[in-house]
C-alpha cells in the first residue's frame, strides 16, 4: 500500500472518530468514503471506529456490481449510494453519511430545510432537500439520495439521516457539521411564534454570487 493511500485511509478513520466525538454520529451508524483512483475507499460494516486500522478500510471499484471489493471486512451496508454518488458526481471526492440528531429529526418528518439562514447556500441552492424513503442499503435508497442531491452538496434521507459531499474528505465533513448546525437552528426556530422568516430566492442568489467571488463555497470565504 502506497503512503498516499494509507494517508487517505487513516483520514477516513480520524474523521469517523471526530464525528462521534462531536455528536454528529452515534456508534457505527455513519460511514465515510473517498474517491481513490478508479475505486472508493470506504468504512467497513459494523466495526467500532476505535478498532479500525488503515488495512480494514475497504476498497470498492467504482465500476461493476460492487461484489469485487477488497479488504478483510465487508463494506458498509450503504456502499451502494456511496459508489453511485461518486459515479454520478465528478465534483465529489468524498461522501459522509451520518445520523445527526437534529438533521435526522427533520428527516423523520420528511421536511426539507428552507432558506431560514443564508448558510443554506453552502449546499448549492435555496434549500436542503429531503429524499423519499427507502430501506437502508437498497438500490432504491441510492436513487432517492441521488435525486435529493441533484444540484446540491447535501441532503436529508427520509426517516434515516443525512449525506454530504465535498471535493475532499475535509470539505465533506465540514458540510456535515454545517448541515447539523443549520438543522438545529431551523428546528429551534420552528418552536417560536411565527416560525422562521425565509429568505427569498433572490436573496440566496446574492449569497451564492458572493460565495462564487471567493471560489466555490470555500470555508474561509463564508466563515463570517
């Protein structure tokens, strides 16, 4: 294994541990993948993150039916939507899936997150969509996830959790943190009389234009 590949595998493990420490995920319910050459590197199924080593990260070809994976452990049960997202989205170098409390709470009600805060533009449009429901690990769920991600870099999965993508692992994880923050803010605003005031499409378009002048939705550009 080349040092460069080992580094990506270790980063996947480090980010899994980070998202559990930060409360973004619980147990082994989340999974992370990264594009690597003509394959993806993906967390294995039902393995405590603390026990993972770089050798345990699974390699799954991006082409084929998913059966030709390599590694000592089976890939995550959600391997299919990771592979299909990386196939369909050349802008995606990494995919993060987790069950954050507030994002998942909204997904249980099958609500999209509207433009209640300008940071919704981080995800590429005027809302964060919620997919239709399908059982975990299925081809149908993969189709639903791809539809909800159309024109977006994050989505909610109905009665399930959330997905974010990024050009690399750090950006995909950053978006998951931003998505959970936005979900929490939206949830709390719904509890107040009148609920949130939703920004107009024109106002979000101005935000997107501003982000673009700094480079595509970079963290530094929108930190303030």
